[in-house]
C-alpha cells in the first residue's frame, strides 16, 4: 500500500474537488469549507487555503493552518487540517488537528493512518504537544486518537479533549 500525505497546492486537480464534494459539509465538529464551492471557485478556494497556510492575509480570528490530502495507492481518500498554533477558542475546542475520510473509503484503517501522518507533520512544524478534540459519541475518532497515543485530559460539555506527545 502506497501512503502519501500531500500538502494542498494551488494546482490541485479535479480528483481533489470530487473528494471534497463527497466528504460533504462536515460531521462531528469537522467543517469542510470547500463543500459549498462550485468548480469555478475551486482555484480561489485553493489559493485562499494556501495563503492561510503561510499566515498571509490572516483575519484576527484565525491561526495559520495547512490542509493535507491523504493518498492511498495514488487515490485521494481523506483530508486533514493542521493548525500551527492554538488561539483561545481552539484551546477549548478544535485543537491542532482535524480530519475526515471520504465516505466510500471509511472502515479501512485510513483514519488511523491520516492522524499518524498528520502527527509527523506537526512534529516537523515544531509542535511536540498536540491538542485534539472529539465529540464523546464519535467512537471511530476516539479510537483513532487513542491508537495514536492520545491521553484524555477531560470531557468538556460532551467533547473529549486529548493530548498527544509527538
Ligand atoms: C472518524 C473517521 C475519520 C474515521 O475514519 P475511518 O477511515 O473509517 O477510520 P478507521 O477505519 O481508521 O477506523 C478507526 C477505528 O474506528 C473503528 N470504527 C470504524 N467505524 C466504526 C464504527 N462505525 N463504530 C465503531 N467503531 C468503528 C475501527 O474499527 C477502528 O478501530 P480499530 O483500529 O480498533 O479497529 C470518519 O468516520 C470520518 O471522516 N468521519 C467524519 C469526520 C469526523 O468525524 N472527523 C473526526 C473529528 S474529531
């Protein structure tokens, strides 16, 4: 199995657009901002996210964030977000990392893989203590976090808050 976590690029193609559409608006606190865009807006979606990853034109409510695509055997199967730091809001809920696997590829272990790969990227960015939050009832995601050495800090209004030391 060939695994690759690829950073978003302004040259990403229609296969990424199709995956974003399949992932839908988001679930369990994961928001997929790309879901509502049309294909004519795809390029500006990519450019906006590329700028966000570099921290340019950042609104005061945002921290720099990089989007990654998980490829398995050259097919995109999921997306992840890595926030480079935490603001007050992300320190409560949201954390450093969010991820989603496209519905047609769920239940194959790719959730475990995408978090493992995102943690490597966090380490490369100098984040050695990763904060991740997850809705209490989201059993697959809790398993993914715990398999990746997540230590439960607490459950805050139905949200599990974990730390992973990378
Ligand atoms: C959560 C999500 C990423 C899981 O992706 P996935 O590729 O299906 O996950 P995996 O196949 O790696 O499975 C992860 C674990 O959950 C278990 N699992 C998968 N589906 C399950 C289900 N419906 N019920 C219970 N456990 C389940 C798997 O058995 C596995 O545990 P194991 O390693 O002990 O066997 C995916 O469902 C998703 O994208 N959901 C919407 C977005 C989301 O919730 N993101 C997380 C926000 S914190």
